[in-house]
C-alpha cells in the first residue's frame, strides 16, 4: 500500500506515542533497556516502523520540516535492520528516552 506523506506522518506519530507511553506506563528505565533483551526487541519494532515511514516521506515534505532530523531517523532504522548485532544500546536508549519525546512534540506541531 502506498501512503501519502500525511498518512506516513500519522503512522510515525502513532508508533512514537505508543512506544513512549509503553515506556512510561511500565516504568522502564534506561538501565532496563541496556540489559533486558526482551525490551530491546520491543523497542526495535516501533523504531523500524518509524524509520521506514520516514524513509519514504517525500523530499519536499522533509524539506518543509527540516528541523526534524529525518536522515538520522531513517538511518537508525537501516542500522538496526542491517547491523543488529552491532547495535549500540546506549545510542538507542538516548533515542528512546531523550529524542523520542522531542520527535513527538515536533510532529504534534505538524499535525
């Protein structure tokens, strides 16, 4: 199915919010993510989905909202998928605990 940019940004937002809410509701801490493999698996799926939708946003859309680091987001997806064994979980923890809330705020402004 081919999605429009609007549909993609809604999917990105939905995945980001669900992941963020799960982390908060389950009182997951950075240390938990660094050590618990099931949690690592849990966060990678929404991050894959976010990155995949970002990758397929049009260049014009990405340019219009250039304050969001689109290439870093899609690049993270590619790294997770193609170099999973080399994943630096400290970076993923930074993304989940620091960058994800910022992304949610920025997308709220777009929506």
